[in-house]
C-alpha cells in the first residue's frame, strides 16, 4: 500500500513558511527570501549517490541561476554535521538546510511512506519547488528522477522570467 502525496498548494498559491539552519552557519527562511525567486529542493540523505549527483548538478548551474536572480536551497532531515560534511566534500556553495524536526518536510508533503525490498518506512520523497519572489508556488516536481532534472527546472525558470517580463511592446 503506497501513501498518496499529502495535498500541496496549486501553482499560484502561497507556500508554507519555514526557517531552518543551513550550511556555513547560515539560516534560511521564507521571509528572508521574499523579493527573489528560489528553488527549494528536498533530498533524502547527504552523501548518497543520487543526492550527490543532484546537488552537484545544481552547483554546476548555480552561476546561471544566480544570473537569473534565482537562489537554490537543498533540504534534508540530516543533522548539521552531516550536511556540513556533504557541502565541504562536494564544494556546494548554496545553502543546504537541516529540517531535523521534520516540520518543513511534512509541511511540503515530502515526508512519505516508501518501500525498499518489501520493507516499508518513512522518508523524504525527492521533490523540487520553484517559488516566486512573493512566496507563491510556480511549479513543483514530485518523485524527481535526477537525470535532466536541473535542465527542467531551468526551463521553468526561463518561462517564469518571460511571464514576469510581460508582453513585448
């Protein structure tokens, strides 16, 4: 029996608030990000193969994302020492946040029942949310497959930027 994803706001709806400690002594919060679009992505566990590939792909695209005015934040339930090691091991300069109490993963509906080798357990569903400058959901990706994911996010950002620019004169 698989658990359905908890309901999440439709595009255009406000996203749940958050404040979390992040790598390099930072704190990330929805309030501090108001006024700029950002990518909030959830990954199951630091220093695992899929999570490493995804983080490194976001890092490789970071300069272009920043040129578009978009920040990136990765979130897991790992504790800060594991997150700091992950960031250092792979040269990740964007914030990696720790949702150790699970409030944010639950609010975003990514804490779900999983199954591996017949064993059921709770874990983070790999998911990404593109959020606009006013804190509203632009697009979400659930059950993310890492390959070509960052390219899909960048395409959605380009579409968002075109809509923000409005019709050509």
